[in-house]
C-alpha cells in the first residue's frame, strides 16, 4: 500500500462506553500500524485535548456521549481537520433516540410504535401494551435498556432508566430476528444476524465472549434481503448520514423495524461492522484504511467546492 498518513486515533473519552471505545481504538491502532501508517493515540476529555503534531486525519473510535453525539465532530470541524464517520448534525440525530425515532416516523422508515416520557413518574402510555422496551434517549451499547413485561414492573424500571438522565423512549417490544446492516460509502455489506444464547442482545451479551452467536450472511431470501438493504439505506439517508454507519433492525416474519443508526459502530475485529466487511471480502486493516481514505476524500471534495464557490 503506497499511501501512508499521519492518523490520530481518538479512543476512550468520558462516556459510559469508555471501555468499549478503548477496545475499538486499540484494534484500529494496531490495524492502521500494520499498514505502516503513522498512528498516534489520543484519549480526549472535554476542553482538555489537542491534536499531537501533524494529523492528516482523525479516526474516531469513540462511542457514547461527547464522541458519538456530534460534540467532538463540531470541535474537529472548527479545527478544519478531516475525521471518520458522519458529520455533527447526522451524528446528533442518530445518537438521540427520540430525535431519530421522530425522523423515522416522519420519513416513513418502518420502526416500532413508541412514546416519549420526560418524567420518571409518568404513567404507562395508554396506546402501548406490554411488554415494552425502555431506553435512555442518549446512551449507546444497549446501556440502560430494560424490557418491562407487566405494569407492576413499570415504576421501578422507569426509575432505573431515568437515572441516566434526559428523556426515556418507550417502544413496543417486537419479537423477531435481530439483525444489523453495515453501509460504507453507499456499499451495503452482508447482513449480520445476532443470536444471544439467553435473553436479548443487551450490554452483557454484546461484550461477553461466547454469549452470542452470529450468522453472516444472514439466511434471508433474496426478496427480503433486498427489502432489508433498501430499508437500511432509507434509515441512513433519513438521519443525513454520510461515509459509513451500522443500522440495527428487527425482522418479524416479513415486517421490518429499524431500531437505530450507529454512526460510530464498534471497531474491534469481532464487532458487527467488521464481521460484515469480512464477509464482503474486506479484511479489518483494509476497512480501517478505507474509512480514513473516505474522510480525506470527503475533506478534499469539500475544500474544492469552497474554492469554486469563492471564485
């Protein structure tokens, strides 16, 4: 590979998903160094970081608040530094589950029926029936997610989920096959199906070795596969996504329900986007290089458009 860049990998950060982010970041660092890029690690804290020396591009391996919600993206925009992943506004829309659900509803992207609770003592929304899923509006990695099977569990579950702060998203529980679809530069990678050995795909099952089985490509017929890919693209477009993302869904018979769009998905070699890329014939180091290249290409294209506009 002839191209060698100075790449700063941002990892860790201040969010509740710090440990997951560190794991992603270390894997990315190793992959990029294996291709002989000049890589620097940076663990950013709000208001207390600076880019070390030269940085052709920043590779964002951050998850959760500050790293995935548009904040760090705006700070990098102000510095004029290219970075991987979606821009600030798309990141914010996707990260906030209330905003993204409203966008899906407005744009006709299929998603589960939902309500929004602003107070921990709110009653069960009358138009929804149990079981229900409660989610903090602004957390990732399934942190704080609870499945409430009966009204007697409602008050205590709301208290726990509400402790994360902000609104609580209440969704109808959809029983079905849980899948995820990776999109990189408008290319849709093979569908991954996740099959937890017990319970649902929560934080424990995501990050505990051997707790979940995966199938990639998932076994859907060609017609349903096409519908899944089309829906993933629609969800990505709805939030204004660019460069890459991972779209999570539930499939119930022939019905599709979009759960969320992850604008900075996990980037260890066993994470879902890399699994999908590997099934498409893209090894993990090549995937990391490609994402950095996309950031540089997008930045160069933007600068060129500005020159034309000024002229």
